[in-house]
């Protein structure tokens, strides 16, 4: 199933060898810690730790940048809005929280095989069977949702570059239509792959 999106970067680092469940739990604790940190200096320290984790994983600069690139303009807009509505330290703190949470989630995706992530999620969601839900299908849904984010973000980047090449960079229609069509094609390809694995319903 890992080949459906290709976000995983093979490696033998300590983060790659860490169990998927431990990484997901660590991600939840890290995001909780980011919410509790209020000082820009403390969040800057958290950013150094995140950068160190990326270096330890050995996934490469390009893969690391690809995790936060989709939210760069959102981060700029969020920073500006918070600066106007709150103050500069608050704007820095809020923006760092969002970017770091995305970066850490991306690191989990880059160092965890889809099959391992699904197994961990399935174990966490096992109580759902008592209310008539299939833990395997729930874990599959969550895993594919996470994995599809970088795919759609990369598609949006390609569409934007094509817009610039055609000189229609300001046209919303020239951006939205190819993005929707490309996303639907990806969904069709994903559906065919799932159908081939016996998950056609």
C-alpha cells in the first residue's frame, strides 16, 4: 500500500526504526507541547529540535522543505493577521506553532511506512468495532488522508508553475480547474489501486 502516494523516504535512522505507534504518540505530545508554549524563544528552541530531528532522519533538505512548502503562504497570511489583531510576539508564536506542527507531522509521514502507520492506527481504533465500525477501514481512511496532502500540494505547485508559463497567473479559473481535474484523476488512480487490492466497496 505504501506505493500509493510515495511520501515515505526509505532509511535506517533511529526515527525510521522507531515503532509507528510511538511516533504517533510522540506527535500528539509534541503538538500539545507546542500549544502550551507561549514564548517565541521557547518555540524557536522547539524549531531547533525539529530541525535536529529532520537531520537525524536523513530524509534530505528537499523532502523536509516539501512538508512545509504547502503552508508557506498560509503562514505569511496568518502572521500578518495576528500581527494586526494581536502583537508581534503573538504573531510569531502562532505562526511557529502551525509550521512546526505541520513539519513534525510531515516527519512522521516521511519516516513511517503506510502499512506500519495503518497497523498502529488500527490498534488505536480497535474499540470502534464495538459500535459497528471497521478499524481497518478507518485506519486506511486516516492514512490516505494524511498521505494525500503532499500529493495535492505538489499538484497545486505544478499548476501554479504552468500558470506562470502561460501568463495567466492571476486567473483563479486557470488554477482551480486543472487542480480539481488533477485531484480527481489522482482519486481515480487511488480507487483503482484500492480496488485491485480488494477494497472496491
